[in-house]
C-alpha cells in the first residue's frame, strides 16, 4: 500500500465530518487528535468543506486529511488542491474515479456490490469504500465477497460505531472504518470538544482491545 493508505490502515478509524463553518475546523481536529484519531474525512455535504480542508492542511500538517462525499470532478480537483490526500465518494462514478487516478490522487469510491468493487479495482483503486456498510449486510457480506475478491481492500462506513467497529476491523481485508459516531453534527455545532475527544478515545480503546 502507498504511504497514505498505510496511514489510513494504521489509524484504523477515520472520522467523517460535516463542518458548519471554517471556525470549527481547527478545534474539532485538535479534539480528535487529543483522543488519538489524527484523521478526518471532510465531506462536501457542506459548502465550507474546501476552506476547512485548506485550513487544516495549513495549520495541522499531522492530520491525515481526506475529502468525502466528492460527487464531481470539480469537487475532486478543489479537494486535492486544498490539501486532501485521498478522495472518498458514496458511490462508484467511473468518470470521477478515473479523473482522480489520472491526476495521481487516491480514490476510494463507494461500492456495495461485487460488480462495483471489481470495476473499481480494475480501474486502479487499491481500497474501495463499502457504503452504507451496515445496511448492505455488514462484514458478513464482505467475507462472502472477499472469498472471491481476495485482493480487494475495504474501508467501511455507514452504521459503524463503538459497538460493531471490531467486527469490521477483525477481518483482514478491511483496512479501516469511517464514521460520524464520535463527531456528530450536534456536538460539533455545540462546540462539545471535550466530549468529542472522549468519544474518540473510547473508539481507539475499543479498537486497541481487538484480539487479532
Ligand atoms: C459516510 O459518509 O461515510 C457516512 O455517512 C458515515 O456514516 P455514519 O454517519 O453512519 O457513521
């Protein structure tokens, strides 16, 4: 795996964030880092995503920074120019995928079927997102698919939380999970940074307790 994907694997849990304003970017990332999660997938679900990525990239270079909910080539370009090291999408759009790969970026398209996973792998995606993971059959489905797609690697998001995270991370073809459970939008809006740090630390503790 390249160095970015290696870091995704080592951190294991990637917080998925929808920022309401650029002012939240640094305090939230500092709260995540204090809890042991130096990573963020900043989603283009809100208009300030690009500016938040830029700010985090400039001020917190130790954060592993990705862009999420990237639906268009233009968003992908803006995310990469702002400093995102990887691009995530909820679905598999071959054009956007190819565009990111052609630009030398790392693309993790959202997939839910063996067909989409196979196409994304053949296009050059080293890791694909499995989304929404729980609603699509969770780790049991991936074990079935993984028996055939033995070199496919997944990042799973959608319904992952402290209770089921280790079901996912315990399967060796899953390199990481993502989720909002430690940084829900009401907590971000309320500036509940200590609570976010505590939830992040809990997530890390649960993961570290995993017996492989
Ligand atoms: C994502 O975009 O990856 C998901 O919306 C995160 O899902 P969750 O809110 O269930 O963690």
